[in-house]
């Protein structure tokens, strides 16, 4: 058995810093107000000087990150009010819903699913910051190449009850076969369950001005040993969701996110169509 390194995942840290950069660099109203991830990450004081935190170059990227987090959060809140009692975060990273919204999270059973090393690190940081891990929050360390679904069920997920499953910033790191397998498993959940997942469009479908940013992300992921493996066109991922058993499927475009969360802004901040969302229900 390989020894697990207890350390933060660099991609999860970058996403958390982009959420904080939205709060610190962009004028209000903020799409999501999340600096807890920044506290968890505890970067060097000069973190805003990192090349991947360049305020101008990352405008659309951090807008997309903020929009996807807010969209999923709104979905979970809505479903919780409809009586759905389970929320699963696949590849949870430095997600802070449980810490920012305990008013909603405490009414659910929340499962954060991630690799053992980064999750052990997060557990430690939650303790150090005084948040801890309440009874309703289950941190589920898994090997995504193994029986992670079985581990999730063992941790308390009830497949016979509706759930919301979120997988943001995950599909690009999986093979097409692994994405299909994930969809098939989630589609077996009780009627009324929802999958919300992001997907990367092929580079040629991204806004021309965003292509250098995407290429930099592709290069960085490869250099870090976590290469991007899957890109999807909207028709392809919608077809995959139908083929794997979902009853209703919907493509949430960058334009829709822009109208929903950025319409009243005067600074021109808008999400990129490089990463968009699929919402599928059982």
C-alpha cells in the first residue's frame, strides 16, 4: 500500500484562492463571499503576487469559479427546502459550504469525498481553525480508482433516499470511461436525486481571449502530474447523461450564469464558456 502524503491538493488551493480573490479584487455585489477557503489554505502573505492570481488575466476564470460555487449552493439550498436530506461533494477539495452555511448544512447529511491525503490535511486545518467536523458532516477518504461508491455507502449514504451530488472541477481529471461510470452510479440514486457537474469544453470552443489561460491551465495540470483527460461538447455530455440513466438533463451555459449572477455588474465581469454545467435528475 502506498503511503499517503498529508498535504493540500494544489488545484483545490488555487480554486479557494480564486474565490477569495473575487471578494478582494472585484467590487460588490459578490457572487459568493468565501474567504474561509483562504484561511484553510493559509498561503504566503504575497499570494496575490502568484502568476495564477493575476487580477486581469484571471477575471473570467475566477468569475466561472464563483458562479459554479454559487449555482451549486443555490441548488442545494433549494433541494433542501424541498425535503432532500443528503448532499455529496465528489472531489470536495477546500469547499466551505459546511462552514459558511451551517444553517442549511446542519439540516442535511453532508458527505465530502476526496483522496485520503488532502482530506486528512483538511480535517487537520478545520480543527486548527476551530470548525471541527460536526456529526452531520462525513469526510469520506476514497481511492477514486477503487470502490469509492461502496465506501460512500458505508459512510452512511442511503441510495434509497434522494440526494444532491456535486462534482465541480472533477470531470477534466477523469477518463471518459470514469466519467461514464460515475454518471451510471449517481443515476442509480432514488428518484428526485440531482447531479450537478462542471465540464470543460474543447479548447476550440472557448472564447479566443481565454485560450491562452486554458492552455496555461492544461500545461500546469500536466506538470503537476494531474493532466486534463476529458473535454466535452454540450451535446456529448447531455447524451452521456441520458445514456447512463438520467431522466432529465440540462446544460447550464455561461450566458445563463452571467444573466443570473452578473447582470447588475458595471465592471464587465462575466464567466467563461470554457467551463459550464450539466444538471441531471433521476
